[in-house]
DNA sequence: CTGAAAGCGCTTACAG
DNA sequence: CTGAAAGCGCTTACAG
C-alpha cells in the first residue's frame, strides 16, 4: 500500500501546464511543443501517474472490458476456451470480467446485470457442453458471442467444435490404417457431443460402404464405463479390429481392459479417443490417438469475432471450428505407419 | 442489441423530478416521499435503467471489482482457487477481472498496470505451485493477497495448503491401519510441495519411532513415473506394506503396476495419493485414498481476507490452510476399517 | 420532502 | 502551441 494516487491535475501542476495540455501530452497528441510534452511526461513518471480508466470510460462510452459468462468453469471444456479468449483480449488492451453462473439461470441473470452495469463492451458466453443453450442476447445493449455451447437462437453468433467432421476424420484414419470392423463406445445420448460423434462415424462408414460392428454403447463419460464396455464388446463382438470412443476417459478404460484380456492395442484392436485430455491420452498404454478440439483456438476466434461485432460487423449463425486428429500409438504402432 | 441506454436524467424527466431526487429514490434514501419514489422506480423500470458503475466508481473511489492475477490458469491448481475466490466475490456485489500472465514477469507487470488503471479495489495473486514467488505488492495502492503460491515477502498476506500437516495426517492414517514399512514416491524436489510432503512423512514416522523404507524416489509428476517407481520399489524393497505418493498421478501409476505384479492393494500394500484429482483418484482400481487440499475453500478464504484488507484489516504472513484426507479403498478395503 | 450546484478524473472542441 | 470551459453519469452536502 502506498500514498494517494496522482491525478492528471497533479501532473499538470507539477509540469506547470493546464490540465488540457497535460492530457494532450500524455495521449501523444501532435499539437504540443516537444519541450512541454517532456515536462509533462517527466511529471507523470515522477508521480507514477496512471490514468483512471473509469473517467475515460465515462467519456468515451467504451470500457475496453468484456464479460466472460461461464456455466461451469470447473468443466474441462470451459477453461481452455476461456484461456483462448483471455489471450486474444490480453494481447490488446482488453480486460476480462469473469463470471461463473454454475448452471443457474437466476445467477446468470444476476451476473448479466452486474456486467452490464459495469458497461462491458461485449460478452462471451461459454457453454459447459455443446448442447444448445437459451439465448441471453435479446435486447442486450452489447454484442454477444457464444463459445463451445451454441445459442438456441440462430440469429446469435456461436462457435462450436465440428464434432461430426472430427469423428468422421477419426474413423477415416482407422479405415486408412486398414481397419474394417469398427465398434463405437460413447457417453450419454442426451449429450449432443455423443450424438454428433456417432453421426460422424456413420457418415464415414457409409461412405466406405461399411457397417458399424454392433450397437453403439452409451454410458457415463468415465474410465469405468470404458472398461465395462470393453468387457461386453470383447465378448459379444470378438472380431472387432478397432473402436472409436467418444472420450479419452472411455478410451483409457477400454485400452486398459483390452490389455488385461490379452488383446494387443493397436495390433489386434486400434483405439481412438476424443478430447486429447493429456493426463489420460498420453499416459495410457499405448498412448491414445485422439481428437483435439482446439478449444483455445476456438476461444480466441470467438474473442476476435467479438471485437468485430463490437465494431458492428457480426456474422450470425453457428460456426463450426475444425478439430485435429492427434495420432499416437493406439492406432499406429511405433515404426509402422 | 437494443436502443441507447437510459441515464438517470432520462429517469428523472420521465418521473417529473430532479436528478437528485431520482438518485435518492433509486438508492433507497429515506428522505423521499413514497409516492415520488414509486414514480421514479416505475420510470426506471420502464426505461430498464441500469446505473452506470463507472460514474459511481468515479465518485466513490470504489469499483467493487478485484483483480485475479494467475501465472498459469491451465494449471490444475489455479482453477479451483480461482473458482473459490470468484464465488466469495460473486456472492456479494464484487466482480472479478481475470488476467493470466502465463509465468511471464513482463506480462504480469503489464496486467498489473491494466488492473490498477481500472481501479480494482484489491488483488489476488494465484500461484501455479506452492513455491514462493516474488512479491508484486510493493508500493501498490491496493491490498494484495496471495493464494496457493505464497509471496516471498513475509509482510505480504499468503494462503497456502498445509502440505506438511496433510502429509503427516496421511501417514498417520497408514500407521493407524497397521502399516509399518512405508515407502515414498514423489515429484521433482525443486517443488516445495514435494519437499513439504516428504517432511510431513518424516515427522509422522519419527513420532512413531519408525524409519522410512528405502530412499524417497523423485521423478516427474506423472503416472508413467509412478509405474516406473513401482517396478523399482517392488524389486528393491519387496517387504513394503504401504506407499505414500506425492500426487494422484504417481499413485495411479503405482497402483496399476502393483496390480499387474500381483500385489494386492490395499491387502499387501496400502497406497495414498495426493490432490484428489478425481479423474484419477476415483477411477483407479482400487480408488485412491488421497489428500484433498480444499483449494476452493482456500480461494474463498483468500477472497474473504482480501475484503478485510480492503477495509484496512490485514493479517500479514503465510497462513496454512488445513487439508482433508479422503479415505477410499486403496488403504481401507470395503467392509474393513 | 425537493432541487440547484459542485465535483469525481478525464477528454475534446473551441478560442486565443 | 496553450488553456478555460463544458460534459460524461452519477452522488452528496446544502439551501429552500
């Protein structure tokens, strides 16, 4: 804690000029004599002058601050999106006001008011899943961009991972590795992510003229479920040569059980996960080939789009962002490719 | 996006009163006639009036906003601390400005300036590890509280988990379960967390008049290292009946390899982890007994302390926050206790 | 009970 | 090139 903060009038009097001149000098205006400018700058430095952003914001109507409204920061998916956004903003002069509504609509309204009264220039709403969520954008005086979880309202701007495309890409990779008998284990079907990834699988198989082996097995997004599903699948469909899993947790469980049952991964069964959650995907034996949703990029893109929207140029609709397949040993043993 | 925002003078003229009266009515002052107040409130509602927090802040000198400066939000530890803080603030009227410096001192200074120019009322600095970090508090016009990673300056206020105490508690639990031949596998010694947890182990063993079995094994904080350490330890010290691991990642690897080598956990070897990172601790077989550092509580406490500091009552020093032992099957098989 | 006036810290036309 | 004045949206003594 230090002494009282200097204001621009302190700087002006120390430099022996008017407040107006001090302001111009500090803001790099041209119409100030060089010598005067230097005196002002020296005074500002001596007083450790920091302009008051509140006063500026009051004048300009812009705060250079955006709100980040999340439903579930604890969630694994919100965090990277948030970081990507924070990055895009931090690089400029933007600051981020973070609010976590924890899935509670009342709390969300409450935070929304708090953000608006602080006059944020815009808002990013980060979903906890890719399930569409109610719009908050109606009658809001600032632009809003949705990230990860899209808005239900097609007039809003949303950025989501292209789960269908990524799943198809993953399955095409399995096909390229020569696999033909592919099964699918995933999460609960009330997740759009689970449904989209299954659809990607279907598209890729249909295009190759193949049938999925067995039914899609749905269960919790957990390692335990992955193990259990593996037990079932190895029993009921012993001839499978690949499994596409809806998450790394599921895949980690699958790989573990396959190993215990003496099935070699990838030689006997290739396994693909989803999420590239590294604490799992790089630590299983073998490490997992998996889809990385590039969530930081998604967050950054959403933030950049928000800038554009603040400047009046928004592109409504749901924008699907490309994902990336990270190939590791669970589909492609070392030395083989 | 909607129409222009209403100001208090819009409200005043719609209600047919002066700005001063409108302000008093809106702020619940007593000295306004009930009928007048109602007219003002009605006008405010009709115009969806939201007071401009910038203008208020300029007057009062308080923004009801705090800065949260993190070094590594990606890190697993910053997040819960951040959430706990966000919670404590959100419950009141505080808002949180989030900045991630990603371990870069330059960027940290930059963010610091941005936060100060926005006139935050206070600052929480969240560390990425429990290693002490340079102070940012010198000559700052607002109070600062450090969470998880303490400041190097003892005059600052820091909140950290009590790793020494928690490790001792974990080891005492093993002793209570009748274990006497306890080994230790942990992370890199340049982490204070690794050193503190080892010290806790030492204290507990010394008090019980026991010796640690074998040397402390240090390696990366990874599951892979846990497996490797298990191979070594089961070879070199086959008589161990318990292992205290410095993290859940290490413990997960240890349990896995013990299982593969035919050692029963906990019957032959009891295992304790650290962190209660649930994706690991509840999914290993058996699930891990582990230390939960109560990081959300830590964050909340830091935030509450920041409030106190803003009101002028800070308690300097490093405050050690209690952790909690979560007992699962890796030390205490079902039905046995 | 109500309102005119001053002021928070800054920027921006507008005169000089 | 420099400075007096108005104003951003609000609150708070202070008169009436």
